[in-house]
C-alpha cells in the first residue's frame, strides 16, 4: 500500500475579538458588519470552539494544513495583523497554506493594503492578480484561488474573473502530466445550488468548465459554514468537492457545527488516480467537546475509483 499524506482543512476562522476601529474605519459597509459582529456573530464564533478545533488538529499531526479564507470579519487593518499572528501559531509557512475569503476583502482596497502580510502562507501572493498560486507539498500540488472581491452591502458573493480562470486552466494542464494530486482551494463553493444567490460564486459555471476540461483530484472550499460533500464532472471521472465547517462556529444544527477536516490521501492501489478519505472533527455543544465522524465521499467518486 502506498504512503498516506495527511492534509488538514480549516476554514472560516472569523477570528475574534475585533480590534477597536479607529475613527473613519467604519464609514463603509464595515458599519453593518461591525454591528452584526457585536450583536450576534461574536457570540457564535467562539474562541473555545476554535481552541478545541486546533487541539484536535494538533493531535491529528497532519503533514500540512490548508485554511480556505475568512480569517477576518470586516477587514479592519488590525484583523489582518491578528490573523498573521494566528497563522504563525498554527504553523510555519512551510506547513500551512492559506487563501482569502470574502471577509478578507470586505471593503475596496483591503486586499491590496493587507494581503501582503499573509504572503508567506500564500506562496508569495499578495494581491488579487497573483492568484492562482501553486504550491508543491509532498505528493500534492495546491492551487490557491481567490474568489474574494469587495461586494455591496448584504452581498457575500465571490468571483474569480476570466483572467484568473485562464491562468488556472494553464496551471492545471501543466500539472496534469506531473503525477501530483491537484488540490484546488477556493473559498466559495463551486457546486451549483450549495450557496444562495447572494452568497454564491458568480462564475461557478466557468470554473466548472475549466475543471471538466483540465481535471483536478480534489476541491476544498468553505464559506457556507456547514460540512458538505459533492462532486463536479472531470475529464476522467467525478472530482470530489468538500466544504469544511467554520473552525470557530458554535451551532446547534448538526450540519453547521464548527471544526475541521482531516484528509488521508494516497495513490490508488491500481497506480492510477488517488484514494481520498475524509474525517471531520466537530464541536458538539451538548458534550462541550469535539466529536469525530467519517465524511462520506460522494457515491459517484467512490464508483469511479472502484
Ligand atoms: Fe465565513
Ligand atoms: Fe465567506
């Protein structure tokens, strides 16, 4: 049996507490986000849940960890510094890869001003034009996308744009012959119907067309704050898509419970393709601790491997 690579997946960290805004920093969409945080979100994105998630991650001893965005809440400058410090505690850049989410580009100019702080975890990417980045990690090629764009009030949609999609297609095609397991990281789920219109990936169909033509072995996303598994068509079989739960969310609804994913990735015994198994650890409010569970891969993916 081939060796196993253990990849941890965290998403939607929504670090708290919020730094105190300086005068003028709330004269934007940030004011409603700030009120939403104070009135509701700070009570459900909890430090104790995030700490439990990180403790479970540490005991799982992954080979690498990916974080698929929404480290911030309203893109205050101090949030990016806090997120940089949190990434440092999570692990050295060689062991941790991050991409941004919509809360990391909450207002115009935030990306250009503050993403450079996270460059070491984004393979040097420090602006929207730098995506996708490609990072080789063990037997994996991580392709980090940015769907994070500033949107109007009440709108949490994402967009990759034609130029980024064209660059992604080129990189996927180059990597197809490398024998590496291509793992696409994108904050907004690309599966039609997973997200409501005001939260969806606007060019999901175009991303689906690139993946259908060039292929990928796995897509990891977040944004909806709920655990989900599905698939998109690929050139030689279905491509599994996993959405992780928020790393900090305390939720009563079972599908929304916060936590993280651990993936065991190995070459298929046949030598062609990859076998991927997923496990979730999520915070059970009744037990006040993490509970482990297997995440079923979509039947179409299992059938394609059989
Ligand atoms: Fe989020
Ligand atoms: Fe999000």
